[in-house]
């Protein structure tokens, strides 16, 4: 019930998530298991297309159709996505199959039942499935108009049954459609671009540029026309192109009334099987020399098939090698944050869709999740993760439900919350993903630029522009142990947080140092910091070296007399011997490796404390 309630606060129906939840309960929730669910339906789509095509045009054309689905870069793409599109496409093929079988007296009762079940499942999986159902019903009326009077009542009753089965979700679906609880993310696309992009995706997937394959696109256009000519039944000449492109027409026309764009090229995948069936009719026709108008029909067919294979092969190759089409690397981004996170840090995640990715990959019960605007300034959290809302978003976001992944927050609320976070936590991590949707005017980025010091910036692969950035508070808290140790008359160690007095093998030891640039370091090469753990005999047991602060704020960037808080972590190996140790810190020149001497002392290290290791 919690899953259904959560989905109701989003923008999708719950069917896919319920099925995926059941699947994961059986096989586990690894990334492989998540993706394999889509792969399974992508493979079943091949068999489903064969079955439908065999019913319409015979086994010969069916073999070609299933072969085209197999090599389809479009199918390969969505068979690797943890999304509902391969499942939706399978339901689309079966709903058409059962609807057409229902007009045959031999299997009528079973077919009507199959139509009702697959149509209902499809609607519970994907709202855009409804456009296919509308098209299918109109097509049935057009191509079976002579039988319409006889079958109208049965069709009406079947659709009524679908509506009754969908009634529990219908009010939520209507509310999501007319009053979306999520921020608008689709942009308007010119009609010619929609048509070209859709044709390109149907032909060779989404991982190719139109300029790269325009000749092949012209080829598929010709093959499509030949396929319509080669299809012997006038009914199927009407049905198949309608099922492919009439839903797109609905997607284009509806926004003219609602003023809310519906189009995205991914939705065409649901209707793609019928496109492949038309192309398959062409290949079956070309492979039949007596019927083919070309001399040496088989030879010409081989060349054309090779062109189609090459086009899809090139698209699949780019899908796996071109960074532009790489899947969003949320795993890498979250792991980077988790590895860099230190006590006293806070994590801010920019949107609901990014928030759930962090929860999945962080894989820890220690994190405390809440909205940024719900933060309690009087309650310090050890492992805080805050989710931002949509800055100056509509009040309807999330429908005002505190449990929603999306909510609106004003610019003033945003500024106040960020200031409170900066006052409470000396370091801030920002996980950004496609944040032009939730922060279209860059309010959060602007505030951070003006009120913090950025010290990390890492971009990760994917189309959602995933980025991890680290920021320092300009006013860090005072160190618990205060010192005034001058390294090389350039950098002052103001103080530190000592290590724990007791630890165990395999644990991590966190320490914090407070530094101040005593003089300008602009002309100096960056300095690095070393933590060294020594045993009672004076033997070096563990050493950890790192840049001071981060990759955007090396020592030459430090401002004179500005205090910088720098947390560090030393990992104890599981093989370390029990005993008494002490921990030293030193700063050294990154190029020469020479340590900075302590002014007024004969040495270059500061002992942070003793550690008893069990």
C-alpha cells in the first residue's frame, strides 16, 4: 500500500512498480536484477511480435518482424533501462492481437477476455498506453465497419469492463493529468523536429544523430512505403500505420488544447512493434523473386538488410561507447559523496528523482532524510540528507503532501534554509541532476557562489547532467584543541580535533585540522597533507596523503588570514597489530615531497594524539 500511495503522489500509474516490487522480492534488488526485468520483457517482445505478425501476415513475415525487433537499437536501449517501456510495448502487441482475434468466432470469448486483461494492465503501466487503445478502437471501427453493428455491443462491453477495472485509479490518473504534482520538465519541440526525431528513433533508436544516418532514414522511408504496398490486406494497410503514428498525432494535438507538452521520443517505443511489422512485409516481399519488381530480388534484399543491420549496429555501438548516450551514473556520484563524506558534513539533493537514487546507492541506515525546508535549526543531525523543492514552484507541486517527492519553496525560504545549513554544518555536498527543472533560475547555485567557498566539482556520465559539488562554510566552528603552529612561515595550524583514544582494526579514524594562510600562496605549488600512524617502536604503520581541502581549493587559492576547516580520514587495515600508536600530521610540498618545517622548532610534524588499537 505504501508503494501505491507513493506512486499516487508522483506522475505514473502503479502497475510497473508493483510488478517490479514482486520481481525484486524473488530475485533481490541488485542493479542487475532491476535491469533484467526490462530485458525479460524486451526478449518477450520479440516472441510477441512474431505471434501478432504470424496472425496478420503469416510466419514468413513474422520471422522478419521478430528479427527486426531483435536487432532494433530502440529495443536494446529500453531493454537496459529500469523503466516500463518494454513491458508497455509487450502489452500493446498483445492487446492488438486479442482485439483482432475477438472478431474471429473461433476464439471469441477467450480473445475478449485477453483484450480486457492486457488493456487494463497496459493502462496501469503507462498512461500513454491509452493513446494506443483509442487508436485501436477507432481502427477497429474503420476496418471492420461491415461487422460493426454485430460487434459494437461486445466492443462497448469490453471497454466498459476495462473502465470498471481501472476505476480505483481513475480519479488519481485524472488528477495527475490535469493537475500534475511534479514540476514541468518537457519543453516544446517544433512539429518537424518531432516527426523527424520519431522516425529516426523508430528506424535506428535514439543513440544516433540524424545528420549521421539521413541516407538510411530515407531508405527506411522507402521500405515503409513498399511494406504498405506489399501487405496483401487493405485492412492491415490501414491498421498498422494507424497504430504506429495515430498515437503520436494525439500526443501532438492534445497540447494545443491543454498547453502542456506531452511529447518525448521515448514514448514512441510503445508503438514501435507495428512499424517493424510493416518493414518486415517489405523484406518478405523482396525475398520472393517472382513477386519482387527488382531483378535479383534476393541480392537486393541482402544489401538492404545489411544496411538496416549496419544502421542499428552503429546505433548500438554508440549507445555503449559515446558518452552522450551513457546511462546516468548515479552510482558513481553517490559513492563519491559517501567516500568523501566526513563527520560534520551535510548532503543536499536537488530533486525527488535524484533523492531516490541517493537512497538506493547510499545503502546505509545511518542517513536521516528530510526536506530542506523542514530542517530544525535546534536539532543537529549526524548524517543529514536534505532534499530541496522546486524554487518558486507552483503550490500544487506534490499536492501539498509532506510525503511527496516534490514540493514548492519560495526564494526566501530557500535562502533562509541554506543559511541555516551553512551555520550548522561546516561542509556541504550538493548532488545535482537536471536541476534546471527544480531550480530554473539558479537560485541555489547563486546563493552558494556568494556565501560559501567551493572546493570540489565532479561531473558524472549521463544525460541528466549529474554533478557533485562541495562547499565550505566561510565561518567554520572553532577547533576543540587550539594551537598556533607555523609551518614554513606560510601556513598556520590553528587547531585540530584529536583522534579517538581507542579503535579497532579495520575501522576508520577521523580527525579535523584548522588551517590559515599566513601569507599569500599564489606563487607556490600546492601543498599536501600527510597523516602518519606510528607504533611504539617508531615504525610507520599507516600513512594517508591527500590534498588540502579539495580539487578546487588548493593552497594557492587560500585567502590570507581566512580559516579553513579540513576533515581527514585514516583507514586502519584489518591486519594491523594491537597496541599503542600515535598519530602525526605534516604538510609537504607536492612536487619536491619536502615537508614544511615548523617555525621555532626542530621538526615538521605535529602529534594529534595517541590511539590504543585492539
